[in-house]
C-alpha cells in the first residue's frame, strides 16, 4: 500500500524518469569525453589498465611504450574494440628528445592535451652492497627525471582550461623495505614532485596528484617472481583486504583523479594497496 503510493507520487516519477534516461544513454558514465591523455608505459601492466580505463570514459589515449610494440598495439586494439580512440607512440621516457617527440606526436594526432599519466617505471630490488652507479642512474633517469621532463613538456600543451597530471608512486616510498633503497628513493622523490608541482602549477589550473600502489599483478611483477609463492603469500597476509591488486584497481583511481570529479583534489598521493602500508 505504502509502496504503491510512493511509486505514483510526481516526485518519484521524476526520479524514475531521470534514472531511466541515464540507463538509456550509452555515454552517461563518460567523464572524459573530448579529453586527450598520454599514458607513459602503457604497453602492459598498470599503464595498459589505465589507458583502457581512461578510454572507456571517453578520452582519446596515446599509448606510449619503450620497446614492446606488440604490447602497445594490443592495448590500442582492445581500446578500439571497446569503441574508444587510441594510438601507440614509441618513446624512451628517460630521454628528453623522445619526450619532446611524444607530445608533438600527440598534438599532431589528437590536436590537444588534457591528461598526463607518468606511469612508466622500473623496479629492481638490490641490496646496498650491490648498488652500482648504473643501477642508480637507470632508476632515477626513468622514474624521476622522466616524470619531470614529461610534466615539463605536457605543461606546454595544456591550454587555458588547465590539465591533470598523475604520477605513479609506490607504497615502498614510505614502507622502508630492506633491499629496495634506490627504487624506494625514486618513488619518495616522486611523492615530493607531486606536492611541489601541484603548488607550482596550480595557478595554471593544472592539478598534480599521485597514486601509490601496493603490489599489483603485472608482467613486471610476474617477471620479478613476486606474484607467486611465499612473496605473494607474505604480502597478502599483511594486506587488510586480503589480496594483491590488479591493474584495474589502480586504473579506476587514476581515472577518477584525471576527471573533473576530482577538480578540487591536488597535491595528494593516494595509497591504493588494499590497506597495506
Ligand atoms: P611493467 O609491467 O613492468 O610495465 C612497465 C611499462 O613501462 C611497460 O609498458 C614498459 O614499456 C614501460 N617502460 C619501461 N621503460 C620505459 C621507458 N624507458 N620509456 C617508456 N616506457 C617504458 O610495470 P608495472 O608493474 O605495470 O608498473 C607500472 C608503474 O607502477 C611503475 O612506475 C611502477 O614503479 C609502479 N608500481 C608498480 C607496482 C606493482 O606492483 N606492479 C607497485 C607500485 C608501483 P615496454 O614494454 O615497451 O618496455
């Protein structure tokens, strides 16, 4: 009786009409329609997940890769199959000339830039006694210098509406894991960069945020033997949510931060790790 009266009230009919329209419109969830995004290191792993998630919300995506052309083509094909727009562009993000070419190519293909996701990164865990200058520079050149140079170049392409930069950090930036000095230091530097650049670029309407994942199952972590056996069990036992992550767990948060739904969020690094930190 009570339910009958509720359904027939003008207010509830109005709500039902709005809900029905939202379901009928295929793009009712498209938060990024008309936006263009560059995702570095999107040929696999977390980057590929982010590229697909941004494209699913309507962004045209530049899928950057260093050497895995096949992986980048697969990400582009999956985006196209789902009705999205993407193109693969090779560039070594530790090199300035390649970064300049990456953004010039983005402008040429899609005409503008709104979102940069600094995802490309490497992680080799090495105890102090085995750290070499080469190990240090390889990590810092990509994870830190690459993040700085890509942001520097992106700023030249964002228009008066501003833009959104999301930097991939890691829980190890604050965990203090023995044997991970150099990698952890790169991600600590990324956390600082996020904070500084948010303040420096805020006046240009550019938001800068970070996402610090816990362990996520990717090609990189699988190759490092982290996704199976004792290592995985140990991480899972320390993770309140009780499982390791999947690329989509990170991609959904990055997509939110890239969107106008997060228009008052800047300078934050969000730990996305099932509670492990
Ligand atoms: P991944 O599976 O190893 O994939 C790395 C991606 O980066 C690939 O697309 C690779 O391209 C690209 N890349 C490597 N060197 C590059 C370069 N010089 N220039 C441009 N692209 C380059 O890595 P992931 O596990 O997805 O990690 C992605 C990011 O998340 C990294 O920044 C990592 O530090 C961070 N993160 C990961 C985890 C995790 O558990 N997976 C946790 C915390 C943070 P090619 O295939 O062409 O080489």
